[in-house]
C-alpha cells in the first residue's frame, strides 16, 4: 500500500468512518432557506430574494467546509484503497446521472422535431387543429402565434466553441500525464490553460445569447426550438462553469502539493467530468446547430 494510504507509516483503516458532522444539518437548513425563498419570491413577497441569497451562500459555505474536511482526511492518509474505490464509483454514478439528465433534454428535442412536428403537419391533423400550421423545423407555431425569429446556425461562434472545448480536453490530458510523471509545474500550467479555454467558451456563449436575443429575436419563448435551444445550451453552459470551478480548485490543490503521481483522484474526478462536458457539447453542436 502506498504512503498516500497510510498514517505515520501504518496502513490506513480498512474503511474510514468519519466523526459525527454538522454539515448535513447545515446543508439541509440552507436548502430549506432556498426553497422557502423561492416560494416567497414567486408569490411576490419582498423577503423572498433575500432568503434565496441566504440559502445559496449558506449552501456554498457548507460545501466549502465539507469538501475541506474531506481533503484534510485524504491528505492526512486516512483513506484506504477501499475508500478510493468508493469515491471512483460515486463519481461514475454521478456522471451517469448527468448523462440521463441530458438524455431527457435531447429526447425532448427529438420528440418535438421528429414526432410532434410531422404529426401536426399531417393533412388530417392540420385540418382539425391548425390549418395554417407549417411542418418545417424550426417553426413559429400554429397560425404564427410565435414572433418570427432566426435559428442559430453553426457559424461561427458554435464552431469556435467546439474547437475550444476539444482543445481543452487535449490540454487537460497533457496536464494529467504531467502529473503522472511527477512534473507538477507542467501539470499546473496545462491545467491553467484548460481553465482559460473553458472561461473563453463561456464568454463566447454569453455573446451568442446576446446576439440571439437582440439580433435574431430568438428567445426562450420562441416555441419548441427556442425552449430546447436554451434548455440544452444553457444547462451545458452551467456545467462548463461548474467544471471550470472544479478544475480551479484542483489547480489550487496541485500548486499546494496535495497531489502525487499515485494519489490524485480529486484531479481525475474533475477530469472525468470535464471530458463528459466535452462529449455532451459534441452532441449539441451536431443536433442543435447543424441538423
């Protein structure tokens, strides 16, 4: 067993059992504030937004302390290889849940485009429901009930963003291999470049949204196309932001010396997540912007 899995040269416990913690209770309290605030907000109660803010800040603080405790336990040699395996399975199932999350959204796009639109444009159905409905995709709804808009094409921002994310996957892999070779400086440099590429992606996406709203009149209310477009690209952008924050934390830990060539699952887990985000974007690029 490696030194990273031992305490003072002794083998770490077969399975580490942490001491009782207040973090689950405080996290639940923060989420309660958030949900209560949302309920008050949608009912136009003035304190609603403040409750939401308190809930979000409180939850982020709990996460900071909770992950900090886990990091301290790991660097303190309290985790055995069995715990390491459990972390790997946990991250795997988390990413699988994210796969199902996006599968539902891609399914909504497929259903609206390949099933509902042709069915509504069928002659018999159209005569009964909406005689003026056009079965093209995207469309402005029955009898033009949706304001005219222009669909977002693949050039040039989506294509540039595709190149950015694919490049970030390469730079992250270079960083990982440098860490495996115990070259911490090289690993930190390429990890920083990866984060920079992710931030650039988000900047381009923000500009794309501004262009879509102000020049193309493409909004969330622009029928099935507008709702699925913003639902898919928006949630993906959120995941890119979260992935970049995860990598930023890993960069700080890498510089601090928390990782070794044989003990760095925090880095690996964040890398798995980032590669997952890359793959999802390829699906978006093809099915939202091209087809």
